[in-house]
């Protein structure tokens, strides 16, 4: 350990550096906001005494929390490290926005999203949907009505629920193994995966600190095998688990930036986190490796399919990924344009080629108070991060991605790098 003062973390099993005054007040502000908006703090592994202090306090008015965020922003300007100062400032804009909304202030939906994520939402073009439909039509076997062919293909690749535990146990070590040569994990990290029901999301990473994650997979809807590989990669390696473990090791333990011990939803850090989780497997599972993994998973899942099916699955997955931003488009229709939920559901079935059940699940997600803005962090984050990682060429992209895993970067900061001419 360094010569820093170390204190008990939440849970009492680990120690963390004592926070400086800026980090301390940021953590208190986030924890107080969570009492007003339950669930807005996605994870906390910082000092135990701060959590205990907030738990014993009277509930602080939301308007005062917005004022506290504005006041702390003025102090953050004096932080010596520019990257830390900018990260804190952008996070505090989100906290101010969330607290003000809780206090009754209403912003136009697009402005609210932009303030929360430090990035403006972008809708997909009609041409993108048309191209995706054409690509699916070309990739799917058979002929006839497209919806029926999609349903038939998907039904072939659904993993029986009783096979999921064994398949997850088979996949996670292979995702870790594929990630390790490119992005080594901190020593001592661990995770476990559970099956759940009754959630608006397909998968979730609960980071507990101590380099540990709990991952939940939602079985409300049938899980297609290619989607399972994507979800597990997103939540584990090289996605959320790897990112959170590295940021605990580097930012919190090594650098003493305790603000990183609080994971806040609907904030710029989520735009980065979801973006890297979406794109990370392009570095760890190249196209041939993805197909090979899928063929092995077919056998474990009891699905009668082989290498040709894996190649076809890849083409179909490519077509679907081009409309990854469909959830954001649906949210714009619902919240910005004010269309009824039934109309948005019908749009999802017609244009996104969702089944009615999947359309219902999307509506549930974008109608939830916590997720109504969050939906933009996935495709929007991936677009920005993919472009940013490519700035120095393909060979340097993994090094840039590792910076996403270990540094305090902001969407607007990366966007400025993308826009500015490079020497």
C-alpha cells in the first residue's frame, strides 16, 4: 500500500483510499441523489462511513441537490488534473439535470438526454432501416415473407432455458481467455452469472467492488445463441466487468480518485461504458474466432448446426447490428414526438422487424424512469468510441480501447478529438 490513508469500503471486506474533499462531496451528492431517485446509483464500493452518513441523514430536497451540484462544479474547476476535472464537471452536469427533474423542472427530451450523457442523441436514417431489411432478406435462408423467415431462423437458434447454466459456464471462461491476450484483467478479479426474470433489460452487471461482479441474464424472452454471446461479452469480457475492475484498480486504488467508486446511471460515464461494452468484442473475437466459438456453443446448447450456419448467423447478426440504435429511435418517437406507446410498438414491428413480444420489452425499457434516457448510451456510445479508437489507425486501436477501460474520458472530449484535424 502507498502512504495514503486507507479506510473501510462498503461491505467491510476491502480498504479504499480516503477521498479528497472534492471526491468526498461528489460521493455524498451521488448517494443523496440515490435516496431521491432509487437506483440512480448503479454501484458503490467507496468509503463505508459516507454511505452510513447519508443513510442516517434526513432526505435532502432535490432542488438543493441541484444547487449542490452547481456549487461543486465551481470547485472542480480548480482540480489540478485536467482529465479528472473535465470528467467530474460533466458528471455534475448530469447530476444537476437529474436532481432538477426530480424537483419538477422539465427540459425538452433531447436536451435532457444531451445534458445527461454529454452527447446529443442521433436517429437512424430511413435508408439504414431499408438497407438492414435488404441485408436480412439476402442473408436469411429460404424465400417468402421476411417476417416468417426471421421467426423460423430465430427459433432454430433459441437456447433451451435448462441448457443456459451449462452454456454460460462454458462461454465465460472462453470469453476471458479470448480477452486476456489483448486486454489482461487485474489479478484477483472474479464474477458469477445468474438467471433472472421480470426485468426490462436482457443482461446486467452489478459491480460489487473488490474486483467482483454479479451478472444477471433475463430469461423473460427466448435467448438466441448469437445474442447470448454478445450479451455475455458485453457484461463480462471485455465489457463491463473488465472495465469496472480496471477502473477500481487504476483510478481508485492506484490514483486515489474515489469518485470512480460510485457508478452513476444516466451520466456521461455510462455513454463510455456501454459504448466500450458494445464494441469490445471486435478486438477479442475477430470474425473467424466468433464463428468458431459459435460452432462450439451449438454443441453445448444442443442445437443442430455447424460451420455453415455460423457463417449465416454472422451475416444476419451484421444486418441486425446496423439498426442497433432502434431503441433510441423508439424513445424519440415516444418521448420527443409524443406518439402513443401502441403506435411506437407498431413502428417497431414494422420497421425494426421486432416480434410483438420484443417490441413490448423495448417499450417497457424506454418507459422506465431509469432507462427512458439511458437507451441512447448503447449505439451512440459505440459509434463515438469506434471512431475515436480508429483515430491513430487499426494497429493502435486496441491501445486506445485500453484507455477507455482505465481512464476518465468524456464523450465531449472524445468528440472534440474526432472533429479536430489530426496532425
